[in-house]
C-alpha cells in the first residue's frame, strides 16, 4: 500500500484553504481552473488542472465552514509569520 501525503495550506484572514494533490516540492503548473460556485453549499471551490488534465489542487473559499476544523488546524498557515 502506498502512503500519499497531501499538503494543505490555510489563510485564516482570507478564509481560504488549498489542498495540493501533487508533491509540494515540485513546481506546480496550473493550466486551467474550473470554478465551482454551488448555491447549495454557499461557497466556492476551484479545481486546478495541469496541462494533462490531471487534478493538481483544490482551493476552498469560506474554508472554515466547508472543511473539518482538524484539517484547518493542521494546515500550514499562510496568514502568520513563519507559518
């Protein structure tokens, strides 16, 4: 069984989180973004794809109401110095 690590970043001031599905040490190149603005969940989710149409990351706006607290608490913080 292969263990897959994901990187999650969170900016509390912007209330935005990003979930990386690729090696965060590799320079990610987003070729296109698919915007999801579902009224049913009262938020916005952006799906980022690379040039080969592989999903490389997900941006979640209004993250504190869309993602579990434990995930945001363990995310790399972008809104604090040294985060």
